[in-house]
C-alpha cells in the first residue's frame, strides 16, 4: 500500500490518511453503552465516585462493592466511561504518572478516552498510561490515578460488557475491488476479528466520494459488506486514497471542501473510523495536497466529537523519510490533532529481517513524533501504527505468520495505536506463489494473519 507493490496492485490501491472516529459520532452528553454496571479491580473492590458526589473534580477511588449509583458505570461505544452523568477524566489532561483520575463534565477530549483491552487494562490512549490503584492498595478510599502500564494486579479491571473502546484498532484491509473477496462472515467466525479497514474511497468526479471512484457510496456491495460486519458485532474503518486512482485530495479544491467529502462518508455510515492513506506524487509528495488533507482532518476533528484521526504513509527501515517527516511536522505546525500516524513497513527494503526492520521503522516513527510534539515514549507509541503486508511483498520480502505474531506481540507490549495489514483478500495459503491478489504466496492456514491481528490489544 505504500506504492511499491506489483503494478496491478498499484493500480488498485488508493492513498489513505487514517482518520479514525473514536466511536459512533455522538455529542459529549450522550453515549450508547457497550456495557453498564460495576467495574471491579484490586482486592475485589469496585471503582467508586467518592461520596457519590457528582461535582466536577470528585476523586474516583476503590471501595467495597455496594451496588449504588456511585459504582454504576456506563462503558460507552464512544470510548468514554461514565457515572452520575459525568465522564471518567484525567485531571487537567495530564499524561504524567500519578495524575489524578476524577469525574468531570463530558467534553470529548483525550483526557476522557479509555480502552478496556483483553489484558484487562483500562488504558488512556492520550497518555498511553493505565488506570491504577495507588500504593498499590486495595483499602477503601484508595484513589485511582494513571500510571505507566506494568501488568500489575492493581492495574487489572473487569468492566461490564468485556473489552471496550473503538480506539483498539485491529483492522486488516478488506477490498471488494479485486482478489476474490472472501465471505466476511466466514472470516469473522474463523478468526475472531471484529474490525476491518474497508478499501477504497475515491473521487467519483470532482469532490464526490465513491467506492473505487465508480461504485455508489451507499446501496452497493460495500454497504452490504459493512452491514454484515456490523450485524456480526463488528465495525469498520473506511480507507480513502492509496497508490493510484482518482483521489479526493487533489480533486477537492480546499481543506473545507475535502472535509465536506469526508463528512459525507462519515454521515452515510455513522463511522467510528476513517482511514486516509497518503501515497504517490499526487498526495504524499505534494506539499499543497498534504496540507489540504491535514487541514481537512482538523476540520473533521472539530466538527465530530470523539473523532480520532490517523495518517497512513510509507517508511524506510529507519522510520519516515523526507515526505513522512514533513507530514508529521506539518501536522504539529497546523494543529491538525492527528491521533495515530501509521507507517507501512513493507516494500521498504526490509529484506530477510521483517520483524527487526518493522520494529526499527516504528521506533524511528516514535522518535520523530517525540521531536515534533514533545511526547514521551509512551505517548508517541500510543500515536503510532503499523500496517504490514502478509506473505510476499513485491520486493520479495516475506512476512510469515511467526513474524507477524512477533510484530503483534511487540505492538501489544508497547501499546501502539493501530495494527493492520494488506490484506484479508490475500490471507489464504499458496506456497511458492509469490505476490498474488487472492493469497499470500506462502504456506499458511486461511485467515491466519487475521486471527493473529485479532489478538492486538493496543
């Protein structure tokens, strides 16, 4: 997807900056519930609002479970956790170890975003820190804080409804445009995956979004696929752009016009995620269009409470090169408020060491984000993403299931923001097949890479 695949793949790929909508687009005062009830943790105690006080700034603590409203939490599909009509909040939006956790009026900021993952951590993606019982102590009244994730028992929580938070972006690419698209329900049932990145949204002429530039925005095969995913308890990111095709970035005349095109798609599908993968000389290697895309994402962010944005682009083995570095620096300079910067570590000279070079490239990205934004390691990892290529790349790099498992495990250990690969269509075995549209070119069981990706917890 970074423009260095086989020619026939390149013709089909479409550039994408990843704009991820943090959940269903909701006003700060409302949230649909993924689960409602008690959150239990260290010593079997419950997460509790001190004295059942609904005032802004009230400390959140541990307390013996008692079934009261002070211990009844709504784990929302928008990434919030709510009690007494207020949101679980990190005081002053701090990202420091030891920052107080309190309740506050819901405002859609990163201080109020949480992901309850499969490892039973409750992570604040803005800081990359975990909800933590101080001390550690399980005594009644123990205040809660954020702290660097350690895997300790005082950071393990059971939430109503199980894992939560649309911010966990384990979303391999699925494409109805080629590669013998597999039955999406079959893939979900076989792999456990719950999220897909649907490719690709292009220009149907001017600043009008259409699937691949020729399939209708709604009512066609792509909507049928999305309906099936959601009907099976999953959700989608929609990917804009790629290597080739008639893209919206160059065709929309301004940032506001481009934001309007994005908004059409957001509204059509009530999106939680929008993926914009910037490539080629018309978007990635074009300063004017880069800035237009970043400006559009800034507008989208302002107009859609809870939206998270991601930009996806190519890399070298040591991290982003000139145009990727420019994109990061311009995002900072323009205040675009991008949430996740995803690199594509394939067709990048990775050679035989695809694990080592992927890690090196991601660490290079992390370091550039630290420089541009002043973030800590944990913050920069939380704003980083990896989008790989399963099996053969068109540089004959080979990512095996073992390598992808190791990459996934490293991504989990460092709490990165997103994990994807190109593509589910290719997630079928064909040993010795080289680069193919409908299989990986290696020996593997069907949907193996998708199943591995389903274990990404962020």
